């Protein structure tokens, strides 16, 4: 697992960030985004919208690496989201991605899927900024609540 200490010791190879937010300077900056961590998202639609916003253009690629442990059967306090490969693809399409391939490695007992999706030409990604602002406001409110509870 990544920690702030790992990021600090990495000489810049590891960046500490919340993947639900578009990091300054990263909007439209990348030709591809790879993740095997969507199961750790408390809101996968916001995370995927942020990742889509970071892709450079319609032909830019998102690669999701999911396994049978990323299903809803394995949701817990650390893995907050679970879905099948088909459910991942449906969510990607709903968010404007163009799913181009799913490659399954393994068998029915244990498998891994690589889902390849293009950013696509769906309507512009201005919604990512709205999601980011809403999320920041929610976190500020939640942080204030947490502080108030700790003071009690």
C-alpha cells in the first residue's frame, strides 16, 4: 500500500493524490491512465470522470485491471466498490468512454480482466470540474463534522 512516506522516498516516481480529483496540471495531460484500484473508490463514477478528464484526447486509453476479488462479494472497509467486468463496462459507457476490448486471463475460480476503453468523443468533460468542486465541499463539511466530534 502507498503511504505519504513511500511517496516522499520515491524521488518523484510516486505521487500522493486522491484519484477522485483532477490534480493540477493533469487535465488533458495523459495518453493513457492505468488503474487496478477502482475497488478502493468510495465513488467510482467520480474517479472515472476524473480519469477521463486527464486523458488527452478521444483516442487516449483507460486500462482497468480488475480481478475476481474486485466483485461485490469482496466489498469491505478497504475495498468499497465491487462489480463484474460487465458492470465496469456499463459504467464506463454511461460516463462517455468507448469500451474497445476486455481480455480475460485465468479461469472461473480466479481470473483477471483487462478492460480497455477510449476516452471517446462523448460530450466534453466539464462535469469533472463540477464533481471535483462538489467533492471538495463535501470533504470540507465532513472534516468540520469530524473535528467537532473529536472535540466532544
